C-alpha cells in the first residue's frame, strides 16, 4: 500500500502504540490462550475506536512465535484489528517474534502484504528486518515530521562472550544518520521533528530512571536493555531530530523521562503486564500509549488509554534514590 501519512486539518497527527500483544491463537498447554487473544483483540478494537488514530504502531513482540503452532497465522490475527479498521499501521519486531521457525525477514515481508500496512522494504546492507522511515506531510504535501522504525533484534549474536539482548547495529545507525541528514537538508538545514520506534530499550532508559525525574512506573527491576551500548542514542542526540523514542519489551514499565532533550518513553503493555509463578498478575491495567504530534512544532503530547476506557494524562513522578543535584530534568 502506498498511502501518504498527513497531518489533519487541525494540524495534529495521532499514533496509537500497541506493545507486546504476543498473539498465539492455538497454544498447546495453556487453555487460557484463546481467552487472552480475544481480550487483547477486543482491547485494541476499543482503543482504535476511541482514539481514531492516523497511524497504529505495533512496538514488537507481535506474536510469541516459539509457542505458536503457525506463526504466520498468529501474525495475521494479531494485526487484524488494525487491518480491519482500515487505518494505516506498521510493526517493528521484538525478541519473541523470531524465536520460532519463521525468520524475521519473512515476518517483515508478511506485514508488507497487508493492504493497510505502510511499512517499507528494508534498505540494502542494513542489519535486521523492519528498518524503515515514514514521513508525515503537511497541507502542501511537504514532509513535516519523520517516523523512524528500527529492528532492535532479539538476543546477543556473540552470546559466548557477551550475553543478553541484541542491540541496534552500526550499519542501522549509519542508515538512520544518512536518512536524517537528507531530511534535514530538504528542510532548509533544520532537523525535521521526528520520533523513533523499536522494541528493546537502549541502555539510556536505565540512566534516565536512575538519575533523572521520570513519570510512570518501573515494576520490572530494571530496563531489559542490551549489555552493549552501540551508540544509537548518541546518534539521535547528535542529529537533533528525534524528540521521543517508544519501546515495549518490559511489560511492567510504562514510564517516560527526558535525557539530553529526548523523551524516552515506554508504551503500556497490551496483552498482559506480568506473570508471577505462571499466573497472570496485572500490576497495571493493560492498554496502549497514544502520541499526538503537532504540525510545525518540535513537541508532542502523550497519554495512556487503559483497558477500562480511562485515560491517564498525569503519571506519578519518580525521583531517583538519593536525589538532589543528580535528579534533574532536561
């Protein structure tokens, strides 16, 4: 599909971020799975109806591929609420999306087959699957905002030396820098207001929580970021275009904080928040993060819509331990 994303007549552009929907369809040993899939589908439909977004983003772990009998079937069901709404949508992939028999490249090719998916084919010579750029046009059809989508991978490729999760690779960062530079040049040498979406948080998510004022919850003991810091955040700071980043991955986290002028944001988990001893234990209501851009402005609004329909505009403030000079907001 080749549909141009555009700001509305009132100058706004609304994005709904669904995180960790983890569809399974048929689950060999969990009779509750059909119930959870149905609940998640109904939640997405309610949020789409309430927010009427201009774009829907699946922020990774669209399916739990290692436990799904048919990952392709599960993926089609996971995105059905977006597809049937006829609203443009796109997905990045998480660690669970590629744990089964279907490779990430195939999953990305699968999303491109959907009529209302606005994702793009991967650039050549770039690691991962699902690295692409979308722009949002103004009333004159000029690019007025940029949306970067990056594949944060799954698990460390050098686990025999460095374990943990994968990281955004150097050639992905180079691709982002090149795309950003071209958009800046076309915008009178001014960085275009931009957002970035990927699944696994960069290490700076721990820094912003530990040393700065944040808003929201970190029920997971830490942000499950890669051990290796590949420099993606530094590149965004240097280019000066990205205003906010949006991730999933840690189901118990929904906080945001500002570091060096960039708002590092979690979504709200859409399927479940946590399991304790194998039992679903929702520390927070499931839901979605909503983002509203404003044409011509380097800022955005964001809130959380929960599964009961309530809207959370103000999240609780978190001050770092032993705060003082270390607790600061950029």
